[in-house]
């Protein structure tokens, strides 16, 4: 019998261990498969900034399905129709960017849930998530496996954070350091002391509420700090940067070595 997949990420958010993840920006599914087998707890398909469409997002979900890793999908915004389609193709965990108010968060809770708890449109006979109506009582049980993460990354959002974290149905709150640093006048410097202080305050608010907190930090020392202080899901890399930096390091290594060999040979 076809069963409703358990959302392991949502369940793990209630555990004691931090969940480590990686951003996916390369739309080729081979990259997704390579990263899915690397040992991360979760991978985020970034539809906000990377060139993902609905079909390429679905292909990523399919490529990752055989692996013991949880997919998270970040759409370009909180559009209700987009959310409906992402859930239908099989996304169970969504990270919605630019959530600035508690009202926005409540609207998103409604968008990810079927009635009577929400307004998600019903089309399970066309939905990969329901295995095209092969999952028994999918319409009645799907809500329990959906995980909603909201992203706060503006000064308005931080001003409203204490209200946002109280919204029932929000499972986690992610602080976006890059946009927040820009909003605070420190563009490109998420490690600025003022930004770091604001993030620490935000993390404390999220933790006190009982919600799971999350962040992306390419500074591994800071990432460890966040994890040790109770941040539940921590992104530590981006596939595009891993490829770029790895390629540059290899090129520089062989070219510099060749130059050194040539220089040494010319001395004889």
C-alpha cells in the first residue's frame, strides 16, 4: 500500500541535535544527487534566487527521494498559487522569504493546509504528493506532515518578530543574515557586530517561543556557535560556491605548481 511519506525534517526539529544543511542553486539534478548523498540532514532548493521552475523543482525532489536527506523548498515569495503547486509536486517543507508580519505568517499557515484548517486547493488526482490518489486519505492527513518555515530578514520583520513567533502553525523561523545586514546599512557584511547582535536577539526570541530557529552561515565558526546555542537548522554552504571555490583552488594549485617548476628549471 502506498503510504504518506513522513516529514523527517519536521519530526527532527523537535529533537536535541542541530540539523545541518546545504543550499542548492544549480538546477541540474546530478548536482542534487551528489549533494543528497554527501551526508547533510537537509538540502534547500532555492527558487527565490536560483533559476528553478516548478518542473525543475519537482525533478530535484525526485532525484533526492532515494537518499536519507530532507528537501526544503524556498519559493520566490509567499504566493498562494505557487505554494499550492509546490505542495502538489511533493514538497513537504517550505521556507517562505520576506515574511514581515504575523498576519502574513497566518496567511501562509492557511495556504499550506487543506480545509477546514486552511485554503489549499484540492487536486490530489493530479498531485505527485498524493501519488495520484494512491495515498489513502491524503486530503485528510497531508496537513500533519507539512512543515512551514518563515524567513525574517528586514527591520520590519525583526520589529514584529515577537508576534510572528506566536503564530500557530509556523514550525520554524529562519533569520536571513544577508538581507538583514543590508537593511541595517551593512550590505555584504552579515558578520558586522550590529548585525550579529540583532541576530542573537532574534534567536533568543525564537527559542523562547518554542519554535525552531534557523540560519545560513558560511562562516563555520559562527555556524558552530549558532548550533551550540540552540539553533535547530543551520545551512553551512551553497553548491555554486563549493563548485566555484573548488575549481579555482584546483586551477591555482596546478598553475602555481607549474610556474614554480618552470622557475626552478630555468636556474640550471
